[in-house]
């Protein structure tokens, strides 16, 4: 059987054909089909004689069909800058991995990314810069990157993104931040606009832009750490909140790792799921909450704290767990005595998955004690006291103690754990964006 022709992916910048390497030009000139955005296709000269196919919208669902439609032809896909950096290259590799019918060898010819150009213009070391893309993503994703003194590059969704970013910075106490908008990097029409977020009033410019931020936090703005245990007042809540010190201990027991998925059951304010997601940008979480008002509040807290990708399921567990993707960890903060809940969560976990359950009631404590006897793990009591005025003196006010059971699900009997020579494959693709 004749092997499939390679699929070429060529990065192109604002400098168009003139900025391409000889290897990139050869790929484009030899292609029978050229796929790309209308702007990118317009940069090619007439000597690139292949059929020009603009991307449809939405793009991602159309990829398998486009590849299938041009099977057996030399196809070259145009990408902005580096195709494998927040680019079409990833979309293509994922589509071909999932569908053998459209699978081809991939040949990528990169071009300098907008991040490389921006850092060159600004004199910034690339490795010291946080990069946040807002292309097809909510602006709230930027929140988790905002720290005093940090440098951030924002990949814009369009001409209106700088104004949206300035508004978000003002709202989050980063109004003094210096903003520089770099447009058409590497092209003849390259330009830069500059100002502070609090005084930003520049009109919308070119849609092809990158925003550089020198972050400055106002003295009275909330300070949010990178470790679990955000201040309780960082959350909107009605009292149903895993308090700061218990939350930090619970996240330590859950042990989030990149790419992992959490089920947060009895979400309340969503604090456990929010701080799980803040642990790494590729972490994923679903919060299950039966109260409609609280479910809506979880979504607001997720957006306010920079993790708008948090999934919220309005419903009662265990019924609401049906159809959810397999978790790597489960946290139960409420509803422990619901019939079948612990069994459903334990059964859903893969070997090596973690479960953490907290309670303040004797009834639920008895249930956790029984599960501890059956499955082992750790059973601890967390007691927190705060110093408060007592007349003219100071005394301790004790919060209700929290009983916490945590355990790791073992491999089935006779099935070895993955070792140095036997590595378990990931159960699902990881998404760093």
C-alpha cells in the first residue's frame, strides 16, 4: 500500500513571503492544496499555485473533514509564527491521533513566534515571561498570571483585546501596570502603543497584536498566593466554604499534578476546585453542587480567581456523577451520607487515584471511620483556633473540628503498579492552555 503523503505545516509572519526560509518556500510551492486563514493566504505570491482553501469557522470541528477531502494530495497548512506554540500544529496532531483515516506524517517548518519577536523588541528574556493566550479563551484566564513585578505577554484575540485587558487590570487592582501593544510584529507596518492600564484610552488598532505587561499591584489590592490556602474573603460565599487552613490541608492530601482531573462534590463555594485548577494551568476540575444559587456562585468565583474553565454540574450526587470523565482525585465536602455516594466515588477512581472527604458531623465521621477500616489511608482530625478579644485580654476561639479521611486506591490484586520500566499511558490528552 502506498504510504500517505506528509502533511506540511509552514509558519508565516507579518513579513509574508519575504520572511520565509527556502525550506518553507519549497513546501508552499510544491503544495497542491494550501489551507490557512484568509490573511495568511493573501501573503502568498502567484507562484504558489495550489488550490487555496480558507479555514471555516468554527475551525477545530472542520479539521478531520478537510483532511479527508484532500486525501492523496500534497497539502500545506499555513500557520501564524510557530505552528506548535498555541497554533494549528497541535490541532492537527490531535485530529490525526484520534482518526486513523486522516492520519499522515507531519512535517513542520516553523517561523519565529510573536512571543520571540516581542521579547526581542522589549529586551525580555523569554524564559522569564509568562505567556497567556486569549485567543478563543476568556479574559479571566489572565488573572492567575497577575503578580507584582512579573512580566506577562498576552496573545490577543483581536483589536479589542488591549482595551479588555486594561479594564480587567483596573478591576483587579493592577491599574498602574505598564501596557505596551505591539502590532504586526516583523512586518512593514510594525508599531507599538504604550500607556498604563488605569489611563488606557488608545483606540482599537491592528487585530494582529501582542500585549506586554509590566505588572504593578496597587498597595491595597488583594494579594493572592500561588500555594493553596487563599484568604477566605477571596471567595463569594454564604458560609458554605472550606476554610483556609482546612482547605490547604485538603489540597495537600489531594496532591494535584499537571493534567489531572478533580471531582469536587458538594462544591459549596467551589474553593477546593478553584485552588486545584490554580495549581497548574493544565489541571481540570468539575464541581458538583445541588443548590442552584451555589452552583452559580461557584462559576463566579472561578472567573474572579482566574480559572473560568472550571466545569459546574448542577445536581445531586451520586446521580449527577453519571457520564463525567474518569477522575484522578475526588473531594467530598458535603453529602457524605447520601446513599451510595462513597461507593460511586471509589468505584470511579482508577488505581492510584486519591479520595479526600471532610466532615464535621458525628454521623459522617462514623461513616469515614468505617471506610478507613476497610481501605486504610489516613484518618485525621483538624482543629483550628483563632485568637480573639476576651474583654481586655486575648483568648482562643475554637472552630468546629474537621474529620478528614484520605486514601489512595490500590491496583487490583495481581496487577503491578507502573514502575521505571512500565509506565502507565495517560488516560486523556493534557491541555496546557
